[in-house]
């Protein structure tokens, strides 16, 4: 980021922090009537922005005879059809506000499809996004500039150190791509000396770290909690992290599409659906006991997504959370588990960071990673029309070498391997997971 972007990010982060200490501190304890009134007020503002400035919804409202200024209840929006990711991808520009796009913040995701998708958010929504995160961390006792060790969101280039310090926030980042047993020991040594109060990372990354800590009876004195996100927190991951470090894990669910967010509180009875962030519907799925999560963000007027199918299934809790917060409670989110890939040295590496990498590559339209063994990794890419495919492939090859710890075969192509069900998955893991 340049100086201007850094200043804007700092400003919105501060605004989010203020929100977490103000209105957003109180909304979890609103009565059901208060929550619905708040959601309806915010929804009307988003619908008005759709009506005035968003081409896709101007046409959709006309076709369905939907008057956004006559919405009286939250259920009224259910007259609109469910929105799929495929529709957003195909008509991306039509979802963007003609008024706010220039000042919007661009986010990019490939999700688990292997096809990147750009999403835009308004500054106001991004402040709410930050506020929700600050609030979640506050449930675990976190205060600004408490030391946090983070095993995610850092992919060092060749020759760069495997950890780096964010002095402003007092966060120490560690590469999630160097989690061999020996390197985990080094990370634990550095953490023990630095004395973080909190851990944050991909569940699979913290699990690998915890496994070494447990086997060697290492502890991190003063550690209070761990925050996990971006992958499914599997039960044995949670158990290992909590036992190894003597702490509790606070899980997070979010999306680059910014339509829904879920947080685990200190009662650890499930995940709260943040009703001040989005309006979420739970529709029965084909799988007994599981529900589809259909979400509408309540603040993003730069690129509104109404009744968006998140693609995730949830199991609902059978009673409210004992913490006293009134936000709906989900027992678990199903379907967010990313396949782990194997490093050349045999330890698992998180695929979520690979999704993040490809989401930022404008010259790659589509990708697929096929791993047959530790030494046999093939990355198929469909380069954007008009670019040099070999140059794009070489750039990808250099990045993949760093992540897999050795040579990777990168192939520019339009042919992608399908699974037995006819699906074209972005990651095909065929190697034995021996660790």
C-alpha cells in the first residue's frame, strides 16, 4: 500500500475500533424487536442505494415489481430471488454503485472455486468490518497493542525473514509455509522470548504448532487465547491447540463477499450470527439438519449483494447462548474445510493462502493445483487473454517454489481435470497425508 492507502486504512481501523466501543458494544444485547428494527432501518438504506445507483437491481426491481420504498418488514426482501456467485461473476460491473465505486475498497477472492472474483466495499462498511473484529477480540479480553503472534497472511519472498513485526499494532507475523517440526520449534522459541498474549492463525497452522508444543511440553507463559479463521476449525484441531497451550480458541467465520460474519464468544457454545452486520436467512438444505445460509449485508452500498447464497451449510443451535447475547447461534459451519497440501519436507501447508495468492493475480483467470506426491506438484493456469503465458507461468512458478519447497510444474492451459462427480475442483490432493 502507498502512503495514502495506509493512512486511509489506519483511519478506518480507528473508526472501527470506536464503533466496537460504542454502538457495536451494545447491539449484541438488543432485544429481538430492537435487532429487527435496526436491521430494517439499515436494509432500507441499502435498498435505496440499490434503487438509485446499482444497474443490476434497478432492472431486477422492475422485473419483480419490487418497490424498495414500501418495504415494511425484513421478510419483504424475500420476494427477491436468491443471488448466486455465478450471477455476480457474470455481471460484476452491474452490481457496482455508479455513485460509490470510485471511492470503494477492492477485495479479491477465489473462494474455493479457483476462479477469482472482485468485490467492492464502501468505506462505511469497512469500518463496520473492523469494528466487528475488534469486538470479537474484545470478547477474549484483547486490548489494542496487546502482543499477538500471527501464523497467517505472510508469505516471505526468497531471502526475507520468516517472521516480521508490525510495530504499530504490536503483531508478530510468522510464515505459515514453513511449518516443519524444526521450524515450529524455532517459532515457539521466538514466541516464548517475545511473550505474546494472543495467537491468531489458520486452524491447521496453529494445530501444527500446538502438536510440537504438546509433544515437547512447551508452554507460552502469559498466553490468553487463540483466534482462528479462514478454514474449518476441526474438533481435533481445537482440542490440540487448547490442550497444548492451556487456552481457549475463539473461532471466526467471514467472507470476502462480506455478506455474513459469525463469531465465537467466551461461552464457547457455538458461533453468533452478527445481526448488526448482515441479515441472514436459514433455508432447509437437502442434508437433514443442515441449513443454507443466505445473507444480505446491511452496510455495503458500494456493491450490495441481496439474498446472497454463501454456499455454506450450518447446523443451528437448539438454545440461545448462555452469554446473554441475543444474536442467533449456530452450532457449526459445514463445508469450509480446505484441503491441506504437502510441503516438500512432508508437513501440511494451508491451501487458503494459495487461494489468496491467486485471487490477487489479475493475469490468471483460473487455476488448479494437482499434487500426486510431495515432489510431484502441477499447477494449471488459464492466463488472461493478451498476456505472455510463459511469463505469467514463470511468475507463478517462482511463488510456488517458495510455498512447496521445491520445483513445481506450472502449465498454461485451458484444460482442467475433473473429479469423478464431474466437478472441476481448484485443488486435487492425491498424495498420502502421512503427518
